[in-house]
């Protein structure tokens, strides 16, 4: 996956991304190229599709109603337009959201229905891990859906086990039937 920081690729950026896709596809014909480039115009999506990209990841992040509470640099409709441009270019779409930013149950349902309406091919669900410093610091966790990270200093030091795999975390016993 290629991640691009910023609002979206400029016209100048798209050509090198296309060239990178072509080089990857020449060397690894069976590899599916998956990009995450930010907001994309239709001609940008056409360029990377023509160069061999197969998928574009572009999260909606939240419902239309909640989105202005987490982002002021662009709108939810800008994100939807990117997904529409990507799909129109013939690329597969990967778009989901982040849970735990202060949204309501209704916001979560609206986000789920939006991914369905947009016919998203793959829907990742991410959970906010609130850390000290960013604007979303201290957002309350959604009860029952987000695990609390270990408190500072509570993590076991595994530095003396160089090369050994980390132990598997304990899993709670399953209740009821299979999921």
C-alpha cells in the first residue's frame, strides 16, 4: 500500500504515482496495487488505473452529520466524490470509518448505510486509540467495543527475548455460539 500525506495528489504528483504503479506491475504482474492518496479527481483516478493500480483506499471516517466535528479542511462530500471518481475509473474501493471519536450509535449506522449506498468493495473498521496530544485526545471510548490500552509502565519488557515472538494476548472466553 502506498500512503500519501496531504489533501490529495497534485497533477504533478499523479504522474510519478502512475510510473510507480507501472514499475510494480512490470516486476510483479500478479501483485494488486493498492493506493491511499487522499482526495482524487477523476482524471487522477483514470491515470493510476491506466498504470495498473487495482484498488484505492479512502475512508469516509464518519457519518456526514459527524464529519464536521473531526475535519475542517475538506467535507464529507469531498470524500464521497473521491470514491465516486475512483469507482468511475474502474478501480475497486476500500472505505470505512474510525470508531471512538465521539460519534453516536446513529452516526455509526449512517456510516454503515453510506458504505452500502456507495457499493464499497471492502469496508475496514478502525478504532481510535486516543493518545496524548492530538485534538481527539480524551474522547470517551465506546462501551464494549474498544479495549483500553495498557497503562504506562504496565507493558512487559521483552527486550531480553530478542528474536522470540511476542506472546499471544489472552483472549476472553467466547460466550454463546460462534460469531
